[in-house]
C-alpha cells in the first residue's frame, strides 16, 4: 500500500467519522424532541386526570351536601316532635316536671361544685 492510498483511506475514514458525528447529533436531537413530546403528552394526561378527579370530587361534595341537608331536616323534624312530646308530658304532669327539673339542677350544681 502506498502513502497516497493510506492518505486517501485516512481521509475517507475522517469523512465517515465526521458524518457519523453529524448523524449521532441528529439522533440526539430527535430523541430530545421525542422526550419533549412525551413530556407534553404526559403533562396533558396528568392535567386530564386532575380535571376528572376535580369533577368527581365536586359531585361527591354535592351528594354530601344534599345528604347533610336531608339529615338536618330530619333532625329538625325529630327535635320538633320530641319538643311537642315533652311539652305534652309537662302539661299532663306539671308537678313531676318541676321536681325532675329541680333534681337535675341540684345534680348539675353538685357536679360543678366538686370540679
């Protein structure tokens, strides 16, 4: 092999290495673009899931609010009925009601005095 053919082979190898570097740079750029696109897709999926969970939480909150209102109305009705029942019992037995109230007052007074 002559010095000229060695120089030509060396030049070809150098050119091919330069092309390989360029190709690798293009591959790296394409991979970076793909990663950015994947990150954007992932971000959009996460935001979509957050929106779905927010809607679901809102629906649950509405259901709980309605259940709370129903329970409040039911408690008010029960308390009203109990109040009427107690009022009727006091009207039928006023002396017993006064003695019970006095006894409760005495017990409460004794309990708070000891504390």
